[in-house]
C-alpha cells in the first residue's frame, strides 16, 4: 500500500445528485488486489461502500486476508463476476494487462468504470513517455462503449492510506463525458480523503496522464524530494475573464457539481 502518486484540476463544488447516506453507498468492484486495490478497498468499505474484489485467484490467502481486513460484507470473486455485481468498477490492474481485463468483464452498459491507469514506459533518456496515442481512459471507453468511463488519478496508495500525511488534501482531477458519473466519482474521491477537481471531458484524460508522468520526474532524477499535487483555489481568472477571449464550454449548463472546497469565496478585487 505505498508508492507513487498523482493529481491536479479545474472547478470544485457538492454532489447533490451524487450524495448518498453512508448506509446507501453503492457496491464497488475493485478489479486487481495489488498496491492500489488493497488501499482503496478498505477505505471505501469504511465509508459504507460494499466492496467486491475481482481477482484472478479469489481463493488466494492474500486475497482472503484482504477481504477480512476490508469488512462491511466484502467479498472476492472472479474479475467478471465482481464487475457484474457492482454499480461502479474500479480498474486497478497494470496497464499491459488492461486490454485483456477490460474486454472481458462482461456487459458494462450504464456502469461507472473508473480508470486510474498510468500507461507509461521509459524513454531512452530515462524520462517517461506514454505507451498510447490517446489515453488509457479513451481506449477503455472504446472497448466498453456502453460504460460510463471516468478518469481520475487518485494519488499514490500511500496518500490513500494516509490522506493528510502532508498536512493538506491532495487534489485529484476527475474527467468524464457523463455528468452524473463524474459527480459520483467526485464523491468517491472525496470519501477517499482527496480533493476532486472537475477536469472536463474524458479526452482530458490525456492531460491527466501527462501530469502523472511529471510526477515521476524528481524520482527518476533521484532527488530526495518528490511532490504531491494540491491546487490552490483562486478566483483571479474569474474576476478578470473577458468572454471575447474564448467562448464558454458548450455544455456549461450541465456542469458537474463537485464537493465544495473548504475555502471561503473571495470578492473580486477592485481595479
Ligand atoms: N500504486 C499506486 O500508487 C498507483 C497510483 C496511481 C495509479 N496507479 C495505477 O493503478 C493500477 C494498478 O497499480 P498497482 O500498483 O495496484 O499494481 P499492482 O500492485 O501490480 O497490482 C495490480 C493487480 O492487478 C492484478 N493483475 C496483475 N497482473 C494481471 C494480469 N496479467 N491480468 C489480470 N490481472 C492482473 C493482480 O491482482 P489479482 O492477483 O488479485 O488478480 C495485481 O495484484 C496501474 O494502472 C497503475 O498505473 C497506481
């Protein structure tokens, strides 16, 4: 439950349509019981979600141990069975295995499919480059056209294990083409102790994945200090913005509502 991280953002606000009481939380399938799966699962169960792990070997001792640790009637079964039983499916398998996994979960129409992948390989100079020409999220959407794919990077499993370790909430971008799915995932991100930020449509998964590659830079440079992303809310641009610069987004009437950031909104400064 450790290692790397990721985050960033846009707007912040509360998920009225996405709010459920703790006893009404959805059933979440976590596909993959590795570093991320074993951090996310217990945290979600603690918040009232029913967790079903999808594993290649659900009877393995380590998976059974994870189920026991998770509690709240958690279960483990095959990857496909877990996805079929859940409203929300979190894909936490290594990218090289993703195509085979994501194409074999059965019919996912209407289900929320959360992608946190970082499809990366090392370039000749040692820095990272993407293994895909678009993004992992867009590819997963193509393999499952009926699913409501949401890209969020969460953070490293170490941050999910201890979200306030650095003294503040780490930011996690959330991008999707489905407003309701985005709001529900924003609430899940918030339940994990992170700060969700609306990053617009699913194609912005490309930018989220690009940011994730930057996160590795200090680590690859062997620096002692890495970083986590915590966005500083600012109303500066709202105050000075002139509509002739760019038209507003075409779906501006249908923007996702996100959890309110815990900062007071400030009046625009007088010129
Ligand atoms: N670790 C992090 O902090 C972090 C942060 C942000 C994003 N991510 C992303 O999250 C994803 C998972 O990362 P991770 O660190 O949790 O990986 P991991 O520790 O390697 O675990 C992945 C799990 O996926 C399953 N799996 C492995 N190979 C598979 C295969 N060939 N076919 C099907 N299932 C397979 C395994 O679970 P079973 O044995 O139960 O099948 C395994 O434990 C990656 O895309 C990574 O980029 C990770």
